């Protein structure tokens, strides 16, 4: 997945991976799921930036872990 496609530079990408690690998530688990989600979004005509924002808004506003990432399954 190229985080550049959603406007992330090296600094933001590094911060994202650091945050994932801090929260106990492995980037090697999260990145493939994001990549699959972005590929599906592109196929459905959803721009990468919008998909990324929607995904992180869902995570931020979720009541529990199951609700957090329905579009990454």
C-alpha cells in the first residue's frame, strides 16, 4: 500500500506505524487489510483519501473492536 496515495509523507507514515505499534497492532497485519480495503474502494470508485478517512473515522467512533473495521474484512 502506498500511503502517498492518501497524502501521507514519510513523517506521517512513520507516525502511523509508530501509533499502531503503541496500540499493540502489528503493521504487518494492518497494512495488508488496509491495502485490500483500498483496492476494493478503488474498484467501487471511492478515492483512496476518502476511504482512508472513512476507515479511521469508523475506528475512532466505534463502540468496540468488531465495529471498528467492518470494511477491512
